[in-house]
């Protein structure tokens, strides 16, 4: 009499024989047929259908089929990058990541997996999704946060000061103030050679603005290439990665774009948003020098606003004015000058010398320097990760049958 175990063994043998002979049901063939190739790895139709079901249950907006395929391709590149760097994660880390993902729906992991199963999603689909994300996070840390060379992601005290001075609080968004030069590749001028030369010569806001008026073909050329505040998340990843590696006042390397080459001058960067109440206050000093005073010589001897007291020695008391006021309450001309200054910087305005002493944030929750540094670092790593993934994708052999 044939036992249940013997019946199961026969069934398994028949399946193995069918696979060896290539006699596989059409439904199974379709499940394991390739949906896409990413370098040497195959993304199967089964993986694709599972990701579609998964994203459908999560109520992914837009074209789910397209988004599912893109996410699978990205995950494949992330895994390949992890393998190249010998980066791994443990089963316990993956399980903890799955539980954390499930908690976003307020469900414990076992109940979340049951909910997925009712929609036809296997536990392995969630596991693969979470594992790829954890691997990628470790890849970015391994690639960009190096104890031996922390320069790529170093957050300087000046950056933290500017962020706090701009009213940074937890939850703010990183934004940058830029000037641009766009050089078209068409025509007789070698755009890349010109861009390399301008990077060496247009190194101040004034010289960069002049170069933009003379050479740039963008809509901002008439304004000296000046752009307004831009959220860093709105920049193309390759551009953002370069800009966030700069100190304020530095110029990017030439960046190739379709039909042209770009240069950017970083004029300022700060956090916006968050739990900020009101506008920041500014403390400034304005020195009204006697006619004929060499203001350039006065500026050369200044490090802080206190140094202006020496310059004003012997002059009427009204020659030096110092005040702390809401930035929004300044006269428009003075507010415009202040907007372009960092703490300790000066500008000449209508025969007077203006110096920014401090910016004081008006925030409901005073952020700690560690909190601001962590926020800046996480946003910088996010942009570096996006740029690196774009680079991997551009160098990959991706084919869709």
C-alpha cells in the first residue's frame, strides 16, 4: 500500500524529470521567464508580479507596473554594489527591518504578513525588499562615511551655524542658494575647456556674475546667473552631490548636461521649514565713515563687529550703529545686503560699511548642534546615494526582452 510519503516522493521525482526534459507547465514557465536583465542577473516574471502585488497593496500611486520594474532594477543594482564591496546584513537585521516596516502600518509583523498573503504576496517578497534597502544603507555608509577620509560627508561648524542661524529646527529641509553658468556645446567654442577655465577664474560672486553675463546662455544670464533658494531634493542627483560637497563660495567642477556644460557657485545653504516661529533676528553693525575714508582698509582689519569700535574711535557716537532686529523688519535695501552675508562678512552700502554680527533663530524648539548636524548629514548622504545609484544605472547593462 502506497504511503503519503511515497506519493509525495513520486510527485517530486516527476517534477524533477519534467524540469530535466523541459516539460514544464506554461504557467510555471511564465513565472520564471525573464522580465529584465541587469548585468548578469535576471529579474523573473514571478519577482515582477510579486512586486506589483506588493506595491498595489501599499497603494503606490501612478503607474504601478512601471514603478515595480524600476524598483526591482534599482534593488538589483543595490545588491550588486553590496556584493562588490563585500557588504552583508544578518538574518536578524532583516527580520528587524521587516518588523519596522510592518510597524508603519501599526501591525505586528505576523499580522502584516497575513495581510500580504491575502493579497497574494509571499513573505519572501517583503524580505527581499527590506534586505535590498538595508544593504544599500550599508553600501552608502561604507562608500561615503570613511573614518580615514571623512571629507565627503563632513559637516562643518560653519554649516551648522548657518543652519541654526537660518532658523533650523528638526524636520527642516536642506536648501541651497546658487548662481549658474550654462555653456552650450554647439558652435565653435569648446564648452568644457571654457568651463574649466571659468572654474579657475570666476571664484567670487562678483567674477562669477560677470562670467555668467558674458558667457552663459541660460535665462538667468541677465541677472548674473543668480538663482533663488532651491530645495536640495529638487536638484538632479549628480548636481546635488557636487554642490553639497562644496563650502559656501566654492564652484562645482564642470557638469555635463544634455547639449551643454554647467557650473554652479554655492552662495549659501541652510535648513528651511521645521518648527520655526517667525523670522530670524539679525545682529548687525553699520559704520558711517567720514568722507574720504578708505573702506577697503577698514574692512581688511575686521574679524568681528567689535573691531569696528576701534575704527569708530574719536568719531561721533552716531558713526557706528549696532542693533538686533527681526530680519523681516529691515529696510528692503539693507535686508537685501544682509541676505548675502555670512556672520563676520561685510558689504559696502551707500558709503557705509555693513557687517553681520550674528543671526539668531526664532524657533519653537531650539535645535541642538548634534540634531542639526545629523539632519544635514542624512540629507547629504541621501543625495549622494541618489547620485551613486544614477551612476550605477548609467554604467549597467539593462535589457528588457
